[in-house]
C-alpha cells in the first residue's frame, strides 16, 4: 500500500483557547508555507500528518480535521505565548 504523504494544518485560536483546522490535503511544501504565513502573524500552528486524504474542500467542516484539532488541543499542556496584538485563527476565514 502506498503511503499518503499529505498534511493538514491547525492553528491556535486564542479566543477559544483551542486549535482549529486551517487547511488539509497539502503536500509538505504547501503545509510549511501555510504554517510560515500563520506564524508570521503570531499564530501558533501545527502541521500534522494525514492517514488518508480528507473528503470535502472545507477543513473547518472536515470531521478528520476537527477530531485532530480537538486531540491537539486536549494534549496542549504548555502555556501558549500570547503576542502583543491578539489574533485568532478564526479571523482568517
């Protein structure tokens, strides 16, 4: 079986103190570009491996992305440094 080399990106929404899906079905380069852009805007970001291609075009409605973001949030045990200007991941959409 050929491995799926796809990534998805989640970012931390300070308004809800939770990670939210941002993009999915990306190659490694695309995921790194998204993460770099978000982090330049002072948004903590995680790039995660996908076990399979995710269905649907909207990662905010993708069950696999939502489940992954929830799991990352639950495992988020360290304090996230808040930038001087508060941003939230949801404001990008």
